C-alpha cells in the first residue's frame, strides 16, 4: 500500500532511524484511536483472570477496577497549610543542615542548638516538595482502569526567595495490562499484555526548565 | 490507502513554495513508516511541518533570528556566497507513545519534539 | 575588493551541497551590508552559516530533532509530500555592537543570536 | 565595490532589515579592528580638553584615566563571609516579610516578634545579591579608559534550597568618549564622540535562564 516499495536492506536502516524517548514526566495524554472495535468486550474483562495475570503486581492501594469514590476529593485539593503540615521525609538537604543562622549586627549572634534545629526544620518543611497522589482514569484499554499517580504540588514557590517550583525528580512504574489488537490473516487478534506505566515517585524544588 | 495525508493548514490549497515560511498540516501514520511493530499506540499523530521561502524582506511573523537577518542580506547581495536562511520549526512539543523497548518491555514514555508548534527562518 | 569572504571551515574546499549538514566559515563585513553608517564597531564579525544535506540516514552528529527524524522518513517514502528537514543553527551566540540608535545616541549593546555555534537538521 | 548594485528603493528595505539589540548584561567583549591607525594619538589625549567635553558626566569614583591601583585587588576577591557581612539594601522581598516561621510539631510554635524579625533579616541577607564593582579596561579607543563596572556575585547559590544564582536585574550607563574614525574624501577623519556604556546597577537572586 505504500507509494514507495521498501526493500529489505532499506528496512534495516529504517529500524536504526527512530525518534528517541525521554524520561521526562508527567506523561502527556496518550491519544487513542477512537474505533470501538479496538476496545475490550465484556467477556475480556474477567476480574479473576486478569488479577491472576497481574499477580503480585496488582496493588490495591494504588489500583482500582471501579471508579474510586475519592476521585475528585483527592489530595489535589490540598491547601497550602495542609501541605505545610506534612513532615518532610528523606534526609535534610546538606545546605540547610549546614546553616548556622548567624546574624551580624555589631557583634555575632549565634542561635542556640535547639533554635538552630527548629529553624532548619522549618526551612526544610518550607522547601519540601511532597508527592500528591490522585486517581487517574487510563481509559478502557488499560486494566485496572484506575491508578493513583503522583504529581508535584505547585501552587506556591518552594524556595526563598521565590522562583523555584516543585518538579518531578524520580519516577517508578506500575505494571498494568493493555488491550492490544493486531491485524492478522484471520482478522483482528487482541490480547492483554503487561505494560509499564510511569509514575512520579519523588518531587524536588528546582528551577523551571 | 494514501500513505501520508497532507493538506494545507488554513485554505486547503496545495503548498506554493513561493509562499512565506509557515506551518503546514501533516498527519503521520506509524504503520506507513513501518513502525507498527514497535509502536502500540497511538496509530499516528499530527506532526505538521515547516515550509515556505525565507525571502527579503523577512516579515516579522517569521520569527527570524538575528543571524537569519544577516544571512538574508548576505544572500541578497551575493547569492553565490551563502544560501537563504531556511524555514524550520521554532517550537516543538511532545507526545506520549506506548512502545516495545529494546528488551521487549512495553513502556509508556514521552517523545519530545515530535510536533511542530511554530515555524521561523533560521 | 571581495564583498563577502567565505571559506571552508576545515579543508578550504568549496561547499559541496551533497556534504552533510555542518557549520561553514563566513565573515560578514558591516560595510558590505551598508551598515557602516549605524554600526561604529566592530567592522564585521565571523558569523558562520549552516549548509549541507540532511540525508537518510541522519548521522548522529547532525543534532537532529525527533521531528526531523520523522520528516526524513516521510520524505524518503514519499518525496512529494514534505521537503527534507533543513540544515539550520542549533546554537547561536551574541556579540557586542557599538551603534547609533534611533535617537542618534551612541550605545553599546549585546546583539544575541548573531554567531552560529552549531548546526543540525530541523 | 559590491557584486550587486543596490538601488535606492532597495536601500530603504535594507534599513528596515536590521538585527534587534537586547538589553541583556553583562556585555561581551567588543572586538576591535587591530589597525593602530584607528587609535587616538598622544595629541588627541588632552586630559583638560576631554574632561571639558564630558563635563559633569566625568565621575571620579567610577572612572580613571590611569590604571587604578586596586585593579586586581577589587571586590572580585570577596569571600563569602565578606559578602554576607554586607547589609542588604532596598526593601525586604514581600514573601520574606510575610514569613511567620510557625513550626508545627504537635502544638503550634510561633516565634517572638523580635526573633521573627531577626530570622527575616537573616534570610534576606542570605538571598541578597550585592553588586560587585571591578575596574575594567575599555581599551585606548575609549576615554576615560578605565571604568568601574558592576557584576553579580555568583560564587554561591543565593536561594534555599540551592539552585538560584545572582543575575543582573537592572542596568544604568556611564557616558564616556569613543575615538571614531571615518573614511572621508580627505582621508581618515577621527573625533571623540560621547557613547553610553551600560553597567549592571542591580542584581537579583533568580533561576539561571
């Protein structure tokens, strides 16, 4: 059907010439072919069977077959004071840990050890970028259809002075199933295949781009 | 089946190379590129492309760089010295692709700079 | 007096359009552009330019974007549909210029994107 | 002498087609034509005369005719503790002024008014970007040849968490003289003309590019 017949040798070159993927997150929406023939039917959605395929990779806390009740009342609506209540996790950034908070006006003022620790904790909390989890609908060609993905809280700047924002820093992935259809001699052949769906697992206070 | 569909972005007319540099419609089907074996979704995408002359004087909408302005004049004075600046994307954006990687894992990843957003003279 | 001096960056040979996309030498004299009345200094500068074919397969040194890779294949399959990607600057840098502004003040300012640093297929 | 004769009407277009200047600082080095015929001679450098041309624009604190003694021992060598000693000028950024430093572990801890003020001052000092002044040699085609230009201190990040750097935010200019030569019928005609030399007058803690 191609206007130009591709020879075998050329095909080799074709395979070498491919665009290059990036690890950047978040993922933009995957544009699906709207043809309903490519959708799984009722009989293809046997829960017991599909759970058996996924096995231990089915994580009830982060995956759901039916629309989750708290879908629209997720952490996405967190206001600033709620985010600030979240104690930071991991290790304190070394530049905050090194801060002495010496104030110079005339003679040196060095804060007490206890106060210093409190200030470091305050700055760390201020600059900390929590991962916000929200349910996402992957559409009916993925199973389970609903997964809880991470995003970075970005309603305020996370730096002093302002200018930096929370951005994805690390990613991991869920394994879910994808309904894949191929045109074969006998017609359209479809099957569930495992796919890796990337999610944001850590956010960091960084400069935009 | 037409291998690759192309149409004028605004008026449906075919591309006149004497027209100024601008964005044109281009739908790319991954099947036509022979990529159906490693790309699962999407089927294809609206890639667009840039075409048109970067002529003297450059109109401001062509997003010309200072170097392109200089090159246009050098070409105008002595066309043998350097070519005209060329019409190329000035802004691109990405799409998500579900594909088989080298280890036959199926992965969803972003492919950056796949879609032309704007064209200009470079 | 030669209006504009051009020479091959590496080997001194004249530009063969069948060569791959790369940076070429180009010295631009502001006098030759008729700009000596508004530019006081410098006299001219090494602007360089990009030229060469963006051919299939693209070599990695051509700094091709994902869109250029797709466009190369579309052109290869059906040359009528879209042109080849074009060879254009991927990185530019600036120079300082001492010049007369519109109010006849003499000012020193940076002109960005005046010099080609690297070329690629777009 | 041009390979292509430019007509009058075309020239009009030529004037329209010009590169566009930018206000970005610092200025990169101006590449001079090395021909010594374009340099001012001994008799062109009459200090009294040139000072008269510049008039009140000659600023002794920022301009020098002879190489300044402290040229290499300028503020460029400032170490971090010296920069931190500089009290910030201007007004405190509003986001720092708004900081309450409330620390939440169990019950709320609000610091005293005095402590809050001290902490705000400390953060402001930390994030402040002083303008560092250094003498610059403009070459013998400018008069006065030496001017004290501003630059932004960038040996450490100015933000918490680190990532932002001090960058030029505002500029002003000095008026100095420039030796300009033009090829006329009677030969090379040169004269001193006043030019505006841009300098960095304010730095700001910002994300790089």
